[in-house]
C-alpha cells in the first residue's frame, strides 16, 4: 500500500514547466498542445469544402457533425442549438485529454484545477442559457419553483452543480488510475496492459460523454425545455 500511496501522491502532484523563466503547470502546457492539435486538424479537415461533388472526407465529416448536432439538439431543443458548438468543443478537448494518456502523457483532466475550470465554464453557460431563454424576471421566478419555500434549495442546487461536474470527471479519471495501480500490485504482468488500454480509451470516452450529457441536461432544465 505504501507503493500505491506514493504513486497516488506523484499522480496528484502538478509539475511545473519552465517556459522563458515562467513556471507553467504541466496540465496547461499539455492543454495548449491539445488545442494546437485540434486547430490544425480542424483546418486540414475543413479546407477545400464544396457544395457539389463533395469528397469522401467532406461527406464523412458532414455526417459526423450532423449526427452530433442532432444528438445535442434533440436534448436541448431548437432554443439550445446555439450552444451545440461549445458542447462539441468541450467534448473534443476532454476526449483528447483523456486519450492522451495512451502516449504516456499525463492527462490534464487529472489536474483538479482543469476539471474545476471546465465545470465553471459549463455552469456559467448553463445559467446564461436560462437567463437568455427566460429573461431576467423569468429566471428569478424559476428559482421559486414549484413554491417560494424551495428557493434556498434551488439556489443550493445551482451552487452544487459545478462541484458535481468537476468532481465526477476528476474522480472517475483518478479512480481509474487507482484501480490500475491495484491491478499492477496483484497481477504485475500482461493483465495491466489490457486494463490500461480500457481505461485510457473506452473509459476516457465514457467520461467525456457523461460530462457533456450532464451539461446538456442542466442546460435544458435551465432553458425550460419541458415548459
């Protein structure tokens, strides 16, 4: 267990990288790399787009984007369509952050600061979507639903949401690391490689889906999609 404790402490430790004399957290540097990668891939995939006689690349790209757009629009409704690009962007970032562990790079999502920032951005957009859809008075009125006595609970729910999004993503990513370390202690040969592939690929994509799905549900509730 001492080995597990040491490995956990090392994993939770946020290393600093010196860039021109400026100390920058490793998670931030890796995030910059992910953003640069996504920008380059986006430019390569979207160049030379056509209206007629489109290429196979463009056809596949349009199919994927349409499917994702329809998925989020189905959750949020037409009022929430304007927020789909943000959800797609966050999904791509979290997916790349989780999958980057396959290449031996520490995922940024193992840094609590990163998951907290993602949660805060999402919760700000969630509350903005409610204000934009209902108006200021309508949003304040929604805090008293279904009865004014529930106002403190509704406000508390809003305050808890960022913590829920943050800790769920961070906890699941860190939990996968703990499980992997326990497996290495019990079966040190061959088996850990299989489970590592599972946690780095499959579980990482699941956590991406859970984060954006919950964000979408909170946003739908804030917009008032059921009204």
